[in-house]
C-alpha cells in the first residue's frame, strides 16, 4: 500500500529535514543587515539611490534560488552534498514525532518566528519622516569644486534655483535664502537645523568643466545626521534646469510629499534657453547682492545687459537690471537712472508676469519712489506666487510703516526676522521702525542681534551707531561706526560718524566725515546739507555753508521731481531756503511738508527750526513737543546747536526729563 503523506505536516517536516527554513531565516537576517548597513554607508559616501534599490531587487530575486539550493543540497563537514531521500519505511508522522523531542526543533521554530517578525516589521514600518515631524528644509550654498575655484557664483546660483523650485512645492516649508546662505561653516548640521528651524538640510557641490557639469546633492536629517537621499548628476549646461526639477521631485518623494498631477506646474520652467545668458545673469546677481560700492553695482548692470543681448526675452535679467539701476540711483542720485529702472521692471513684467522676482523688484522700486499702493500690490503679487518670499514680506512691512500702519508693520517685520534670522535687512527694517517710534532700547537690541547674526554688514553697524548717538552714548557709537567703516567704508557709515561728531561739538571732524560721504555720492543733497550744518558752526564758515546749501537745494529739488510725496525732503528744503534768505519758499515748503507728513519726527524737527529762526519760540516748542512724542531723541534735541537759545526754557527742559544720557 502506498504511504499517504499529510500535506501540511509532511511538507513542513521535509522542509525541516532539508534545513530549508533555517537557511532562509539566516538568509533573511543577513540580507536585512546588509541592506541596513548599505543604506547608511551609501548615504555617508554620497552613493546613488539605484545601487541600494539594486541590492533590494537582487535579494528578492535570489530568495527562491536560495530556497531551491537549500532543498537540493546540504552543507556537511565533507562539503556541499546533495540531500539524500527520506529513508524507506520512515513515515512523516513518525518523523515528526521523533523530532518533537529534539532540542534543535526549537531552533527552527525560533528562526521561523524571527522571519515572521521581520516580515511584520517591514510591512508595518511607517514611512520615514523628517526630524521634528514637519516637512521643512534649508538649502545650503553648494560647494564650488571647479578646477580654479572661480565658479562660486554658479554653484550658489544652482542652489538658489533649487531653493526656488522647492519653495513652490505645496506642504514644504523652505528656509529663506539669505539666512540659509549665511556663513555657517563653523556649525554642524544639527546646529544649522536648530538655527534655521528646519528638519532637513540640502547640501551639495558643483563641478564645472567647460560645458560639462557634475552636481551632487544630499538631503540630511537634522536630528540623526543620516542621509535621507543623495544623488549625483552628470551632464551639460543645457541639462541644468532638468536636473534642478529632478532633484526637487526626488526630495519631495524622500520627504513623503505627494505631488499631484497639477503640481508639476509649480516646478519652475527654464527662464532662458541660452546657457551663456543664464551664466551672465548669475554673475550679475552675485555682483548685485554683494554690492557695497558703485563699482559692484556697475558690474551687475553690465552683466544683466550682456545677458539681455543674448536673450532679449530673459525676464529675470530685466528684473535684475531694474534693481541694479535703482541701487545705483540710491548711491549716486542720478535722475536718469529712475526711468531706466522703471523701463526694466516694466519690460520684465511684460515678458513674464509669473516670476516673483519681477514683482519684488517692482515693489522695491515703487516703495523707493513713495508710490506705496503700487508697491503693496507688487509685493502681494510676489507673495501670491511664492508665499514664503521674505523679500516680498519685508517689503510689505516697510510699506505698512511708510503708510502709517505701524502696528501691522511691526508684526510683519518681526515675522520676517523669525523667518529670515541671518539677513541684515531683516534687522535693519525692524530696528529702523523701532527707532522711528522712539523705542531706542528695543532698536538697539535688534541692531545688536543683527550684528551677531551678520557681523559683516556695514549697514547694521552703522545703524547701531546711529541709535547709540541718539541715546547719548558717544564712545560706543564711535566704536560702532569704526566697525562699519572697517567692513566697508559706505556713505551711511561716514554720514553717521559725522553726525556723532556733530552732536559732540567736534564740527571740523563732522565736516570731514560728511565730505567723505559726499565724495562717494556727490548728487545726494543730504551730505551737502550736512556739510553746510557743520560749516555753520565753524569760524569763518559762512561761505562754505552758503556754497553747500545752494548745491544741496539744487539736488534736493531735482529729487523732489522724482519723489514729490517726500514730506521729509520738503521740510529739509524749507530749512535750507530759510538759511539762504528765501523765507517765502521756506514757508511754502514747510506748510506742504506738514500737510503731507505732520506726524513725522523729522518733519516736525525742521518745522521747529524754521519757527525758531522766525523768532516764534512757543510755536517752535510746540513742534518739538510733537516731535518728541514721535520719537525725536532728547539727546539730539539738547545737543543740537540750533536749539541752544531755548535751552533754559521750562518747556524745553521738561522735554529732556527721563532720557538716558541727559
């Protein structure tokens, strides 16, 4: 009679006899360990993702092969031999009963248990999430690995374009460019993540050799320091935009952000097909962002123009040219630059209205021209296109301040500092608002925080010095101005240093500092008027005062044609005309200034100067009381030589009470 074998028990017993389960158990454990170690090693070495996937596929494909080999062969002290057949007369039932008392059976049971546990773990394992549980990322500047290390502008540009792509992905919070690009070489990844408030960091490198380029990128978990994703790309410059989009999509996948079909439109399209034009644009942008003097701005203008000659429809180059022309105007006050800036911004908008950079450039230009409604619209449009754009948000805060919505402005600018904690402009805008409100202690704290976050900002050191001047801390102010000039000898640093000397009564030194400022920006009325103020206090300084006043009036009235809504400029013109003997013009200007900016401390201070020069002491004191309420420093009021005639007046003395340094 043929022996009948129970299907389940018999097959299990035969698997056990041939040691198939034991082999598969050890195989599974070995594969799991190999893949885990490989994941870590490949991440640390920047290996490609496909290699890890190939290991997994090979392990799965090999599984039935290992099972078949284990069924057929045995590993014995004599080597690998073919597994013999079951002995005749030995039933599976007897075989199973005999095995029940053998200790090694429990080893097999344990192996089966481990195998089942590993399968359950892999099936139940949740998708990896970035540290902190939120989808957030900072893009660090990519390393320049080109042979001559002369491609930093290019590697920075690649990283920034990636940042722009990522910023358009719904559900992904991206740290501001100006903060993530700050020098943090002394910090490790966890410290960078904590400072920027992100869960992941993207770093990489760019090696460019002629038209060939190799880009390597790694996504790092801040909490563990492990690589979540890494990839290297080799290609030509013409592949750059495709590579950037691929990296953005890969990062979204690694962070388990699901891109819907419509979301592909949020990945930016190439702004130009001409890679030479793109290279020139990146050079121009780098020059403009590092601009500390007119030569830097002129280089940026030249690069943007060259880019547009190669691709006349390159909207980003037009936007860059708009910002560069306006920056040059702020340095030189050449009137023709304003029209050039407007033309460039309008051309950029006509060519591509979907780029947030275009609207940020236009908003900055309109804000400088005091066209606040148009500026607000432009910044809002930029934020619609890119909600995390801190340049646009900062612009909104400044416009709110200019329009008198001070509470909203403070809220907006504090949010900007939180989002962009390493950028000097964030602190400059907030500190400037607090200074204008007369909250000098808070303004000083903000500027000091800024100098810690960005010690290379000449503007922040200069701003800090200005606050210290207003607080009467002259020596500390001098140190701040020295630090500013040591970084870059800017116009504002010289002018603020001159103001410090002016209030110290050192008028010749004040004049010298103002003249340094006027040498850098000879078309700016302010520096000539300040020189006139210093000359007024010097022996035999009348000729110098009149000459500088006339030059200042000419420049100021030319600027008024560009910014007719500038009430502070009108008030300054009133005081200058009065000193030149044209009282009628002085009164016209001060009346129009008070009508448009009667709540501005500088306007009220100049109104007090005009009234006092007319002999109207009580009216002058009225203006000074209003100016004090709006933040005019008691120290400056006391130290200003024009107010020496009312120093003993009870109302004037009352205005000085309670101020530090008085």
